[in-house]
C-alpha cells in the first residue's frame, strides 16, 4: 500500500489485516483519482476540498486526497486494528493537523462539519457484505440517510460509493442523490453520485 501521487508520493501506508477491510488496489485508486482530477478540472491534483472518508480502514483514499491537495479529511472507522493503522499513517505522513478521526459506527458516530463548510467529496467504502444488505433501515441505509444532511454535505457534493460489482443497488441508490457514472474494476464497482 502506498500513496500514488501528490506531496506524499510513494510513501508507504499500513493496512489492517483480515477480512473486515479491503484496501483498494493501487491500479483502481490510480484510475479513480485520475478521473477525479478530470472531474474537477485539475489533472493529477484536487482542489482544496473538504473530504469525508466513511469506512476508511487505514485511510488510503482520504490520505491520497490530502496528498493531492484536499484541504481536510474526516475519517470514519470503528475497527480497532484499522484505527491503529489509520493513526499510524496520519502520524507518519504528518497529516494529523488536516485530519479528523471519528471512531465508532458509521451510522451513529458524531461527524463534525468542517469549520470552513460542509463536505464536498465523500468516499463511501463499506464492507461488501453491507452493500448486499442495503435497505432503508439497515446499517448502510442509515449511513446513506446521513448523507442527505444539508449542513453536513454540500449541495454540489460528489460521493464515490464502492461495492461488490455483483451487487446491483437501487436506482437512485439514495434519496436526493443520482448516479452519474459507474465504473467496474475487477470485483469492485465505483458508483459516482451527485446531489439531485
């Protein structure tokens, strides 16, 4: 695991072991961030976005965003081993001053709004089993419901939702959002969502 580009390029990252997290492959992360650079009109970089990384594991997506120019990132994770890796990665890369950690269940842990406004970019990377159990009152359904909060999430926010490519989420997958792109990379599908 490593940071691919930006001011932390080639720096190694710790990743939690076990089946509870699935760190994103470097080739998929590269393709995602290349596409995000095009989306925002800033090739190989990101504007100073406020990022929310839900089910972040060791923080690889949020850290990549920070390396490429994001202003801040809030990381949400409940796994103990993942939290150890996340804290170590942020400390090693000296990113703790632009990071907020919310330790607890994604569906209920308090998530503070950044001081300079709501979140612009959201990474939603739950365990694949949660995506297959999607329903309004499921754990993932409650997480998605939180993303409808106008105080927490900007009106023009972009959400990248990663799930098992064999899963077919409802369309639209959550109220107030619409899918604008889907990209399959092996077993992973990335669903690009914007506020409707």
